[in-house]
């Protein structure tokens, strides 16, 4: 059974719609989301509607955590976005039953910090800390960090799928990183690796100098990285009209950074 894995949608409905179309075109029905459904983007309610109706598994991201609990590691600009998102979900113009559905959903998410299915582990950050720990390509030089991350592959886990850094790629236990652009056909044969950390990239705010939405399809023993074009100008224009949000949130979509 194949599964589409998506993450870091960040309230970007244009990117999510385009990604859902691509998933459908690939004939994939099942969708797992690895967190950060909301925040940064202009359409939190619309993206939450889809997450509630359509995704089979949802994992807690640090932005949902920040919205519901404390945002200790968020700077002032990031807090402005969290506050705007909270106010938008709570807006009295949003029907009452919808507002309840959003908070019920978010409340349920708080308990879903990771999910394990056979050899696969799904989470937002890393096995060291499931919601907030970042893994970046430069970390392969940090042997201690990488060892700690792979030490978290417990109970028969061989493949850990994550998001959070918004930079797709694979990390081996031997301390190597490869961007999907450097992997032939963007396709990884999992059986060739004893253990692997797979970052699936971001749908709604890619940061690897590529503006296209990033996601992966997991087949039994194979992972395929995919990129999807979407109208990022439309999203950026909406963001520019929201004066409470910092303008760099619009500008970064135009460069994928
Ligand atoms: Fe994120």
C-alpha cells in the first residue's frame, strides 16, 4: 500500500491543492501529514478543513505546539504569525462548529507526537525530540548529533520520516546526506540501507532554493521524492495584504528559501 507523506503545509492552500492533485494523479489514496499544518501562511482554516477531512494520520508540529502551548523558542516575528493564526481560527466570522472542530483536532494532535508502523517511524523533528529538533545537511559533520539521532531508532525502526527543516533529503547512519536532486530519479531503494532518516521537505514553504512544493510517496521498499509547481505569487499576494504578518513570509516563497 502506497502512502503520500506531506509536511509543513504552513497554511498555504495553493501549494496544498497542487500537491493533492499530484498525489491523485499518482493514484495514491492514503495521506499522512507530519506536522506544521498551520502558521506562516494566509489560509489556516482552509488547510485545517482539508487536514481534518482528508488525512489518515496527523503528527504534531512545533507550530501547532506553539499555537496551543508555549512558544519558548519563537522570536518576536514568529510570535506575530502565531498570534495572527490563532485570531484567524477564533474569528467570530468562522462558524462556531468549525471553530470547535479546529480546536478539537488540534487538541488531538497534541497527543500525536510520533507514530510507528512496522519499520517506519513518522514524526516532525527528529527521534531526539519529536517536535522541535532540527536536522540540517550540515549536521552530518556533527558525529555526536547524528549518533544520538540514530540511537533513537528503537523497537525495530529502520526508516524515520520527518519534516521541520523544510529541506528534503536522506541522511545515512554513516553520516552522509543527499538532496533528492542528486538521487537518480528522486527514487530511493530502502532495502539498500540498514537505517535511514528521510526528510520529506515542505509543501507550503520550501527552503532548498526551489519554489516547488516537496513531498514523498512511500511504497513498500521504495521512496519517491516529488516536486510540484504551484502559484506562489497568489499566496505571496495574499500574505502581503495581511498587514499583521511580516513581509518576509511572502518574499521567501518567491525564492524557496
Ligand atoms: Fe515548519
